């Protein structure tokens, strides 16, 4: 299986701006930032009002070992890197991760991803993780974790792309691949055993949209289990609406889902 990522590079080769990558399946945007280029983030989308997690990385040694630190931010990647530039001397590359849409990760999600990345790297004998204490967030619901695991898998692939890899981390990614394949579809098929593999992929993308809606407002979050049930999402996938009218006529579809009607219609028009 080949995983495709979108890559954006600066239009001039002497630019210090970061190289960015986008994983469309998980809606994850990543940026490679060399230590000497922290200033390039000033007044960029990575500077303020951004939430996400990041990994500081040393050079890779000849025996394929390296040092890493994992952190998260609720306000500015640029500010966090400037702080680490003063206090940590081993790193030369930062890899930043945030949502590739207008709805950012929330605090529970970034804490979960920070802890999950620490655990993944700590489990490898090739990696020295310098985090002082255990991190992470256990407050996520079981139905939220599959998407977070998909984000973690995408983040590990980005590290792999830059050369931070070894057989142990490869085993972790394979386990995550199995988990993200099986967790959501297995529950879904109990409700609607008629979904085919192509429809399962549509369901996963639709599910990501509903998670974005959920994080957009307290009202959406409080009522998520009512307007984004598996049965309702299955009904949308089966109907494959390509107009607002078709979407609005599906039984049970309300204002929360219709708030992202354009994205949902675009999803089904693409098939």
C-alpha cells in the first residue's frame, strides 16, 4: 500500500520557510522547521492562535539512534520553539503538527497525541526521549481514539519520511494500521452490514468532518452523540447526496450536519 501526502515547498530555494506536508485522510498538516529557521515562523500560520503538537529531533547517528522531545502548544509553535532554543541544546529539527482545517485540535486531543507520541518513541531502543514526566490525556472517549490513532499514524509516517525510522517504530505503525482499519468499520458493520469497502472509506471521511463540527462549538460537542450517530452517518453514505436538497432530505439530518453541507456534498461529488 502506498500512502500519498501533499507537499508544499517555498517558491524560492533560498527561503527559510518550512516545507509542509498534508495527510488528507487524517486532515493533518505538518511542517519541517530547521533550528536555524525558527524566525521564518514569525507572523505565519504557525505563529499564533494555533494548537497542536511537535517533536524536536537531533541528528540521526550512524547507528540509527537519535534524541527526541515531544511537546504541545495551545497558542504558538514559534514561541515554543524560541523557548526550546534557549533551554535544549541537542535538537536541530522540529516537526510541527496541526489540523489542516479551520477547526483546531482541542486541549484533550493535543495532550493525548503528545502522550501517544512519547509512548511510541520511548518504546524504541533507538530513541532517547528527554521528556521529564509522563504526558497524555485519558479523558478521550473510546469513539474518539480511533481518529486520534489515525493522526498519530500519519505523524509517525512524516517522521519516517525525514529518515527518523527503525524496525521497532515500523512495528508500531503496522499495529496502528490494523487498529485504525478494524476499530471503526467493525462497529459500523453491526449497524449496517451492507456497507462496501468504498463506502467504508466515505464513512471514515464523513466521520472526520463530524469530529470537526463537534469541536467547533460547545453546543455541537454537547449534542454530538445525538446528531452524529453511526446509523445517521451510514444513511448519508448510502444516500450519497450531491446537492444540499438531497442531504437535507435524509432522515434525521439536522442543522449541525447541514452547517458543513458544502464539504459533505464535495466529498460525494468526488467519488
